[in-house]
């Protein structure tokens, strides 16, 4: 027994030293005292607290089962963020179709409620996931998403569409959003940022049609944003609104069934996490990072919701080409969720978010002067690329802003919950500014200003955490 304990202690210390060098919070050694969240990063602290060290079951970082989790997460993000990011095609259709009597601002509330609930519900689903109910969350989320889309297909009044597409689909997306992110670190401890980016790309396939774990996740999110708008656009004139929406529902059902069949929780948390950790807001880096995401999501979704309508209404393109502007934007987002994440493993998430937010803000202001097809296509590609980082990098950034791994889930839930209010108000307010569509300048400037405030908040968060030195991984 003595030699076994000695060997285990030696192995644990060696592993912890290696992980400390890599700067990986998911695999670092933490003191287990509930009142002490200080990372034991050096050998002296490890030895001094040997009796209270939590020995983690190391992630496999590869293998068939691990990659199947990424594959399943791809479809979950495709059918959560991917569906949300596809709302632009419905916004354009509703404006001239079954909801033509409603203002653009009223119509955009449907998509805003959907995105708002996706993030807000995550606060509750996080503890449920921690309690071991991963499969139940996926089942419930899949049912609500598919049921909501089916009910949307038979809706003809504004309140019906709001309840079905806004509330029901939003709740379903919220149930599967957190599990799709949370399961990845159980199987990968290195290159987490890249892995998360891959998984997140599924939303772009959903939006547009919108070994590296993050890359798969990112492709799924981007896949949804690419596939679903094209499916709707191609089928709606032939089959009608109802069956075009039902086809999307069946695609979502198939994807969710794949996720249910291949995804399994590897380990459960040693302790249940708290729903709130209000003390986190006493830390300037975390507070200003949360504020940055709030402002960013006020502005970032305005081009996604309105770029098709802008292209067609301003007669920059015809209806056919105008529709494909959103898929082009989401295609750019595929690369924007993978490449910045790949670089973030070396530079740090904050160091990538700052230049991406700067570029996105400049592009929003530059949108004001775009009056031709070439300029609009280039804008869509570039904006999709730089805005994509705001979907895939925040989870990684929050890990770096947390004192230990035990509070990451709680802090992520609080951050996304507050951020959801930015999505909720951003596009409806921009719709009010737009009015009847005579002038788009106010809406475009509003988007650019919101993202600029996000940039300033990110800079403050970075300086508060790491100081003014540029050559620091942050």
C-alpha cells in the first residue's frame, strides 16, 4: 500500500507540473477547500497541500470515442446556433410574406427571443448537466426544437410564429447549447480553443448551409447557418413555406438523433457547481469581459439579420443574389471560428478577440458606404470571418479569467445569461432605428458603435488581467 501511494503521488505531481507548464486550467491542480480557489501551480504548494489535491482523470486527447463527441457536438451546434443564425432568411421572407403587416422591428423580435433564450436557458441547464442529465437535456432540446419548427410550419399569425419559432425553438436550442460545449473538455485538454472552434462551426452550416476538436464544433455551427437558409430558399417557392420549414425540422431531427447515439459523458463533476458566483463581478477582468460580450451581441447580429433585406431593398442585387449574401457571410464565419481559435492556443483568447472586434467595428461603419455587389460580397465575407470569433472564443477566454476549473461553468453561465440581453435588444432596436427603410445609416452606425464599445471593454479586461505588456499570452 505504501509503495502504491508513493507511486501515485509521484505520478500525480509529475502530471500536474507538466500541465502547469502548459497553462491548462482544465488539467491544473487546485486546492479542494471550498473557500480557497488559488491554483497550486508550483511544487511547494503541491507538496504542502498533498492531502487536499484533487486527482483528475486525464482526458484521452484523441481516439474514436473522443472524436465522436466532436462529431455529435457539431450537429448540436448546427441545430442550436445554426438555426438561430439562419433567422435572416425568415426575416426577409416574413417581411413580404405571412407577416408583411408587421414592422421589421416586430419581426426581428422573433429571432431575438430565440437567441436570447438559447443563452439564458444555459444558466439552468449547466447545473442539470453537472448532475448527470446530459442525455435528458439532449432529448428535451431535440424535441422542443423539432416541435417548434413543425408548429412554425402551420403558423399564420404573428403570435403563433413568436411562440413556435421564437419561444419553443429558443428553449430547445438552450437545452442543447451548453451540453454541446461542456462535453468537449472531458475528452480534450490540449488545443481546446481549436477544438471548440471546430465544434462551433456547425452553427454556420446551419446558418449558411454554416486530430482538432474545436474545428469540428465550429464547422457544425457554421454548417447550420449555410445549409438551412439555402434549403428554405430553394424549397419555399416549390413546396411552400410550410413544407420548406418541415424539411428543415426533419434535417434537425436527423442531426439530433446522431448526437444522441454517439455522445456520452465520460466523467461527472466531483461537486455540483453553484448557479451564481456574484463575487466574480468584483474582478475587473471578468466584469469588463462580460460587458464586452453584452455590447458585442447588441451589434454583431444586426448585419446577420438585415444584410439580405439591405441588399434587395437598396437594389444592390436582385432577389436571387441577395438571398445568397447571408450564406456568403456564414461561409466567412466558418473560417472565422477556426483560424482565430487555432491562433488563440498560442496567443490567448483575449489577444485574438481584440483585433477581431476592432475589424468587425470598422466593417460595420464601412457598411454605410457600400453601394455595389462587389463591395457587399467582400463585406459579407470579412464580417463573417471577424464576427465568427465572438461565438467560438468566449468559452476559452472565460477559462483564462477564472481562478480555478470549479467556477468556470458558473461564470460561463452568468456571462452568457447577461449577454443574452444584448441579443434580445440589439436587432429590435436597430429595426426601430431603421423604420420604414428609407435610410440605413442609423442602423449601420448603431451596429458599429455597439461593437466599438465591446472593443473598449475587451481592452480594459485584458489590461486589468495582464497589464500593458503586448508579448503576453492573454
